[in-house]
C-alpha cells in the first residue's frame, strides 16, 4: 500500500506506529483509539488493525510480563525497521547508476545485523514464539544470562535469514531497486558469482556463531533450570530455529518472496513444481528430525548442521522456466 501511495506516506506511518506503541506503554487500550487525520487514512487504518490483532493475541495475553513486553519491543522494532528499509531503498533508487550505494546507511556487517535483520521479522516472530512457550507468570528463560544467550541465537538466525534471502533475491532486488547485500561497498567490483561466493563464506561464519550460541544455551540452561526443564524449553526453541533454516536452504536455489504461479495459464514450471515439492519435504523431514533428536544429543555432540539441500535434476534445470515475481503469494521476506 505504501508502494502505491508513494514515500510521502512513510512519515505518517512512522508517526502512527510511535503513537500506538506510546499508548500501549501507558496501558491504554488501542482497539478503538482515534488516529490523527492524515492524507493516508486507508494505510493507517490497516496498520492499526494489524497492530491491534498482534498485541492482543491470546498467545501474548497468557505470557509472562517480561516475555510479553519483550515481544512488544521487538514488534515495534520490526515495524520501524521496515519503514527505515523502505526509506533507504527510496534513496538508493534515486541514484544513477543503480549499483554500489553512494552513501550506505552503515557497513554491511552492521546493516545485516540490525535494520535488515529486524525487518525480516525473525526477531519479532521469535519473541512471539517465546510467549507461546512461556509458562504463564514465569519467563521462558528465567535468568538474564539465559535471556541474553537465547536472544543472541535469534539475532544470528535473523542475520542468516537476511543473508540467504538476499542471496536468492539478488536479481529481483536489482529490478525493484531494493537494497541488497551486493549493493554495499564491501562487494564493489565483484561479479555476481564472486559476490555470492563471499556471502556464502560470511553466512557459514554466522552459522558457526549461531551453533556455538545454541550449544552454550543448552549447557547454561541445564545448570540453571535442571536437565528436564531445560531440555523441554530448548528443544521447543530449536524447532523455531530449524524452521528458519529450512527457508535458508530453499533460498539457495531461488527466491520464494513475492512469487506466484506462472502467468502462463497458471501452470507451474518444472522448476517451480520441484521447489514446492522440496519445500514440503523439508518441512516434513524437519519435524521428524525434531522429534527424533533430543537436546541431550546436542549437548554431547556437535550441533548438526542442516544437510545440503538437494540440487534440482539436470532435466529440470535445463527446462526454460520463468518465475513470475509479484507481490502475490509472498511467503517470506
């Protein structure tokens, strides 16, 4: 909707987000809150309904006070990060030629771990998952140390998801003039293949850091919570982590953001059909792996890295395919 109305709507969107969350922090019910007059009432009305739906969701209402407040902070950060990302992409689209950003908002490392990771929603969704697991009046992870490590794991996951999202959607972002990793000065002068090879190495580094954090969370949680409670909490938490990683594996082959079935009579191309089948298979295998692998295994053995995603058969890769990139049917990112 902001795309249709233009960047002039962004200050009003930001103002509305700030006003709604300020009211929430003052313990004011925002369900029927009157919004300030603006030239964009439709955008703000839908934004108001969306925020209201999330913050008063039954999952959050039943969570501990800390986990609920933490989610609210991450939710606001997610919304503001999306606004910031659109503003930065608007500035980028105004420069010619569209290659390396003249004045990037920060270094690539800082961008991918802050604004870029936040607007992907992994941190917000992870905080909501904490609330789902939160045992009523007790925080899911009861000590500052465990909270810190668990949130660090989510930060690494969100960063990885952003990296692989950009990896798979490089061509689409170039067409849409959206900021992608390849536009940062660190990647200037590299070919597409060289840039992707560098990103794969950076993602491998980030994955190692996430796995180290997960191992530490397992060890420290058992010391604080006892083996039984720790295994139950961390094992469920791992389900969210591995679910995010399944999307990373898919993005290695093709963007799944903003795509829909082929415009040619609605028929799927062979590659589209294969990708959908692999996506379904990944979800099934991921759930089976979760049920079969305990946190005890993780404590005694190195964290298992996800198996390399299967490569499409040669006959499928050789078949011409055009995935229609639109805003319909968006799955992630």
